[in-house]
C-alpha cells in the first residue's frame, strides 16, 4: 500500500514538474506603439500575461499569426519584422527588411510571410520558419517609378493581392513557386489607399482616395479586370478633410452586405455583395477609420479619425441604424473582438490602456494597462482569409 | 506698486531676457500649448508621416528632407493642406503662427 502511494505521489510530482501544456486559441497581443513593446494577453482571463521589449518603431504596426497560433509576425514602421513566440513569451527572430513598412500578411499554406513596403516600394517574401528572404517584387509601375504599396491581403492559391497608391493599380502575385513569384497587374483608379479581401477569398477591393469609388477585382475571374463600384458616392459634394486614412482590413461583411468607410464624409456605406450596388449609407459621428463586424455579423463597430477619435458608434445590422454611441477613452485606435464576439477590446492610446466591453449590454468589463496602445491582434486571426 | 503689478513686471523682464538670449519667434505658443502641438504632430500627423517623422504615406518631415524647401510653403501646406493629395488642412486646429512654430521645430529638432 505504502509503495503504491509513493508511486502515485511520484507520478503527481512528475506531472507538476513537466511542461504545462496549453493551446493558443485564446491568446493575443497588444502593440505598444511608442515604446517598442508588445503585451501578450489572454482573452479568457482578460488579463496580460507577459510583456516583450525590443521591437523597434511600432507606430502603425500590425501582426499576423502562424496557422497554429503560436507565432506572431509583427511588422513595424521601421521595416522590422519580428517573430514572437506566444507560448515561450519571447522574440524568436527579428530582421530589418526595409526602410519603411506598412504591414504584412501570411500565405494560405502558412509558409510564406510577406511584408508590404512604402520605401523602397514593393513587397518582400520571407520563409515563415526562418525569416530568410525568398523573393522581392518591386512596385515599379513605370520605368524607374516605384509606388507605395497598400492593402496587402493573402488570397487563395498562395497568392497575395495589393494596391499601388502612386501607380493606381491592383497587383496579384502568385507565390506557388516562392522564389520565383509571378505578378499580374490590373488598372484600379486614382490613389488606392487600402484594400481588403472578402471572407470567402473571392473578391479583392481597393478603396480609392483620389476619386469616389472602390475598385473591385473578382479573383475567380481576374481576366475581367478590376471594375469600379460605389462610383460617385460623394455625388460631387465637397469632401470633408480626412485627418487619418481609413483602414479596410478588418472588413465587415455581414448578412450579405459589406460595410465600408466613406472617404471625406461622415458615413458608412452599405453595399449588397450579390450585386455590388450601394443599398444604404449610415450617418456616423466622424470620418470612419475601422468599420468592423462582430463575428456573428449582428453589429458593426466604427471608430473615427482625429479629432473624433474618442468615439465609437455601434450599428445594428438588421435595422441599419446606430444603436449605441459611446466615448470610451482618448485616442481609440483599434478594436478587436473576442473570437466569438462576446466582448470587444479597444485601445485607448492617450489613456494608456486597453478597455474591454461586453458587446451585448455595452458595459465596461475590464481594462489592461499598456503604453500608448495601438493594434490589438488575437490568434483567432490565424485561420481567417485576409487576416 | 501692487504685488500683482510687481509679478507682471517680473514676467515682462523675464520674457525680455529670453528675447535677448535667442530671437523670439513671433507668437511662440505657451508651453502647455507647445506640448499639445508636439503630441498632435507625433501622434496625429504621425499616422501619415510616421511617429518618428521618417515618412509613411506622407513624406519624411526631417531637417534633412525639409532643409531646401521654402518655409512659407511648408507653413501653408500645414495650414491649408494640399488639395489632390491626402495632406489635409489643419486650420481648424491651429493658428498660422502655430503652424510656423511646427515648421521651425521640424526644420531644427522636433521635441519628443
């Protein structure tokens, strides 16, 4: 009997001493833009669990995840690409890949990480495992002329779609052969400022700054080229000044409709995704920046450009009306829903915290300190096209 | 001489003294306002020009890159914006003198 007890005890001790196993499905990170830190968070506990330093200039940083959700690839403004292990809570690898970057994406098969760069304009592909450079596609749209690249999105077939701000084109680069990519070009319109791919991976849209409208490319029929939708949504009216460019990534398609920020007007545009016709516009309290659907599509949350960046408007999709307005903090830069949407995390840059709200009753249910927080990225992005 | 007059006199003296040390920029904003403007430039201009002003969608705003550009043109760019480009006008949020102060700081060394 004694022996058996001792044996059981030993087993128990052993179990304690071994590594604690855990999954990654409820983890995430918060970018702390001013100080080059990321804070790792747990969305079940709604608490931070680690803080990592040394990521360089993180203003306008974004992150994508390996498909197992363990590694985050963080793209910094200074061209830094950092691979962070969310379980070991450390930086695994860091390279400076360009002078001035704006974001990145990960391929369908999870093997290639692509960065989009302003200077020198173009995209670069890296081995997701080692961050070794695989290929480069300069955005040379005319001899000797390079464009800033915006709106990079992963699309099926190990391809990436993106838009050229200066070149006015949508490019689709195929990385089936990672070291020898091939690129197709589609005229899009004046000054595309950002892009998105629909949740099914079929349509790529680029919002235009230089004219009213959105360029739409059907990736199932690319030979038809990009066409313009929402043309003249401003109807010739004078545009309001735009103090921050809207972000299309974090698209909202809900109930068969896409919700998009208007440029230069305080409205969210509603488009029927079957016909691509405008079916409505919803007045909101500022120039929308992010227009994001709760994962179930019942609500769409909107934040705003300076000087209205302390506000959030919540649209109820069945009625198409703003049902809740709030002022959750100063400098609300980003929002991220819990994987199934029961709560939403908002970064309040000038309050130095992340605030967490219940999306059903809009009650504040928690907050996390963070220095000048901007982007919030949860591992649930790992399995979504375009994230 | 009342106490408040005395304090005012001291204030005048000290500003005069400052004026001697370095040429005063017409209408240099008050310190609290300077802090607000620095925050505005780093954070809100930073969304296009980069928080470190190294450039983004908009060009870098560093002494090296601005050196050869006429000051009045830069001040006007900030105050009135540049139509046809994403550079918006900031006149609702600052005076022309404040825009000039920002250009002066951008061309020398922009505070953290």
